[in-house]
C-alpha cells in the first residue's frame, strides 16, 4: 500500500507548475487590460447625458450614459441643424428640436404660390422642420429680377417676393401715379403738337416704352407757340411728367367776322378802299381788315354785325355818298366818300360852271 501511495504521489508531480501558474497569469492580465469601451461605457461624462459611474476590476472609472427621451432628433439633413442644447453620446448628438441652418429659411416664413417665383426643393428634418435655401430661389422664366425703379417718381415697378425682407423681388407690372405717362397707342386726344420723351420699362415680362409730355411744343407745320390776329387755333394742353403743364397752339384756319375792332376772314379786301393785312401761320392764309384806306377819300361809316341798309346819306350833311362795303361772316365794314349834293342842293363846283356859270348868279355869297 505504501508502494501504491508513493506511485500516485510521483504521478501528481508530473504536471508542470508553470502551466498552472500561466493560467493564473492570463486572468490577471485580462483584468488589468479591461476598458470602458469594451462594455459600451465612456471614460468621461457625456454632454447633457444621464450617466452612471462604473468601476472596472482594474479600478478604472467608467460612465454608462444615455440621453433623456427629450433628445431624440439627429437634425442631420442638408440645411437642418439642431436647436438649443444637444445630448452627445460618443460624438453623436441629438437635439430636442431642429431649425434652419444659416442661409436657409423656415417654410412658415416663405410666401407660397407666387407666379413670378421659382421655388427650390425644401429640406426636411427628422422633427418635420422644413427649410428652403434662400440663394436657390429665383425669378420664374419670363420674369426679371428687380434692380431699381425707372428714373421717375411717378412710375414704379410692381414686384413679388417670397421673403419679408424682399431680398429677392421679381417684376410683374408697373404703376403710373397721376396718369402722367402713357403708352404710344394711348396718347391723349388732340395733343399732337405736344412733344414727348420716353422711359423704357425693361424689367417688365414684356418690355414697353412709356411716354410723357416734356414741356415743349412741336415746331412742325400746323403747330405754334404764339398766336396771330385772325388765325384760328385749338389749344392743346397736357400734363408733364413733373406735374406741370404745357400748352401748344394747333392752327385750324381763319377767324371769321368781327374780332375786337377789326374784321377777320379768308377774303382779301379791296385795297383801293380798305386797309387790310395778310396774316399767315402754318397753312392758314387770313386777312385782317382794320378800316378805310387812308388818303382814299373814304371814311369809316360803320363796323359791326348790324349794319343799316343805306349809308349813302348822312344825318346833317348836304352830301350824298358812294359806299364801299367789306363783309366777312356776320360782320361788315362800311366806307364812304361824298359823291354829290343832297336834294335841293347843287354842286357849285360842277364841271363847266353849271349851266355855263349861270348857277353862280343864284348861289349865296
């Protein structure tokens, strides 16, 4: 039996002690090599996270962290960023809400459905926040971007803008304050003597020219800035672009009849008896008859619109008269000269001495 015990004892010592000790050494090494990350923990407290401290076998302190349920949005879409504080777990951030990045605008701040505006595709965050890139907005085809109003205080462009700050405006129409400007086809009637200038509205979807009276009168045939006696004019008046007025004269013919102290018409008076003046303006040829010709021996008996039937006699006169009349319209000018003696009177200076001079015997001395 002693022999057997000795044999068993000898066999037990066959296993090398170093192999057993090696196993112990590996376990200790693993314990010393433990890390926080192996357990999904962190070496430090994570920002705005709920963390529980853990201690490893080697004595290292770790933190088991997670975000509160209110931090649930990644806000990682283009143009979308987190709003406010973030809970950061291992560098991955989550937010309570999303907002628009710089250069982007919230959907609620965009004016929709404008005909002149081309809208970009929006970006939407995981919290349903929707943002548009401002620089991606543009004017629709056929519309022009507003730069400045025409050089006039009375004409302005009408625009549409998707933004309250109007950083983009697209031109849709124009307004005309006071109606001082007009399209060529809408020129006011009876204003052909008034000269115009124009401004071009190039930013409209269809460019047009607007005209305005510049304060000048045309010097062409049929128009004048002054008036002459006996010529008939139609006054043409317009409002200038600056709110003033311009009046020009359109020659329309000759006046007819009594005008003040003279007679006007288109018929020339007999220059042997009447004083007349030819007046021309544009295509109008008129005559101004102002009285009886000086030195003709004729005196003015009447000028007006209600002549008597006979001017061959004159009250208180012993003479009879030869009468010349010029008529225009309803007016008449009567000139007369003595041509004989009234009834009961004889011409003492008659040719041949009147009855061979015998009449002189009866004339009073």
